[in-house]
């Protein structure tokens, strides 16, 4: 296998040092023998720049990194609602999602697809899309719910709290939006929706007033779901949150919801906004959980981006050399595969050790 990492030279040096230590702290004696008996990583090219080098790393059959025994990754895909200014649920973005899932399938990754009601309409309008969604879920990808609260920069207008909603016209209760995604799943013979991402949770208001009965899993921001080390970007530890609820039945009901963190990748409109959530940081933390000081710890990795970002949008980001966002996202998906980090659904991670008991 051939894997091209395009990251600054200084960081690469750190990777090589850490990788060289992998054999001694290995979890699997068989793999350890293989690693120490052959050259693990062979930099083949290095341009003579003092600031940045582009280095090709070859990983052969005998050079598999240690199998992480405790770590699984979750890749969440937001299928954003249409907001006051941008239509996200479009045929073009559906095609991008289709391409993204095809790539994920080549790696065996199982994605967590968090769908807004506008995307449910998009699917319901087309039998081809319905069949595709059925196939994806039956093949192990997970379908969940997504909603932009009135605290979001681009809210979808569904609301149970009568706050300012940034230009979004009222469209009904959040329960109505959820019902559209749940009804689609039911019509297609798919499992009940059990996971959601509804946010942001400005001032702690929205999740306490707009959460859905029966949904006991969630994805959330890293700051709420760290492993106790605030310096990570992608390493997360599930927690049991108790501040989710609503008053749909006329009285306040609260739920315990198992939540897993994720970091917004530096891609698309978030390239600059999330500049630190980059491939170099992800690589560094993967090494930490496979061969570094977290190799024995039970932690997870969480990443989120949007289906619309899986496109040949020109890219010019100082922390990597990928020319398009799609190439960059391919490298992210490939990195998990090369490092043998299983990419599974949020449900699978949270079910493994449900923090709510
Ligand atoms: Zn979103
Ligand atoms: Zn940690």
C-alpha cells in the first residue's frame, strides 16, 4: 500500500520518532515482531526546503502499524438543513454524499449520517435515493437526526423556544422535523432513529426544551466530551449527559443521553475557522492512541464534516498540500484505514460501554 502524507516536515519528524517507538510498547506480540524485523516507514522523497517537505511514506505488508485494542473512530456526516440563505438539501449535495459513501465503503468505514428534515424530503421525492439510503443503512451506515436550533448561524426554523431565530421563518416544532426523518426511515423499513445532533445548545436552552423522546444517543462538541486532557483535538470519551429534555407532553421530561464528541474538520467553509482540526493533528492523535501514551487507554476519535464538502473545491491550506477538499477528505478516510482504526457508527461505540449504564 502506498500512502502519501503531505504535512510539514517538522511534524513528520515527530511522527517518525513516535512510530519508531511503536515496537517496544506494542499490544500484539506478533505484530510487534513484524514491525521490529522490517523497516516500518521509508521516506522516499524530500524536497530541499527548510520550511516544508513533501514526503511519500510507503507502508508494506510487513509494516502494518500496531492494532489499536481500545480505540474506534466515529465519522459523523451532517446533512444540513436549508437555512434562510443557503439551500443545503440539493440534488448536487446528494450526489456528493453518494460519492462519499462509495469511498467510505472501499475502506469498510461505517458512517454516522445525521439527516435534517429537508434531506428527508429530498430522499422521499426520489425512489432512486430511497433505495440508496436503504442500501447504505442495511450495509451498516447509521441514520440519525440533525437540526439547527435558533442558536445556529443558519437555523432551519423548527423551534419550541420562541427565541430570535436569525431570519428563519417558523416551520413548526422540532418534533415535526424529527417526525419527517423518522417517517422516512419507517417507510423504508429502517430501524428507529436513536441518535441525533441538535445544536448549538446556546445557554443550555435548546436541548433541555427540544430533544426527542426515544433518542438516547447524541454527538456533541469535544469540549463537553474530552477524556480529561483538554489539549486533544479528536480524542473523545463518551459521557452520560442529563440536560436533554422537552415539554412535548405538557410537562418537562428529562432524558439521560449518551454523548460522543467530535471535532469539525478544517474543510469547506471551516478550513480557516477550524484550522487546528487538521490532518497533522489527527495523525498525531492516532499515533497517540495506537503507539503512544494512550495505547492502553479506552478512548475514541470523533470527526465531523458535511456531505457538501466532499467536492473538488480548490484547496489552499498551509497545513497540508491537497489541492481539493475531496482529495483532503480522501486522505482523512485513508488515514484511519492505514492506521487500522475501525471507523464504526456512534451507536456501536456508545453501545460498547454505555456511559448511562
Ligand atoms: Zn449542521
Ligand atoms: Zn487524553
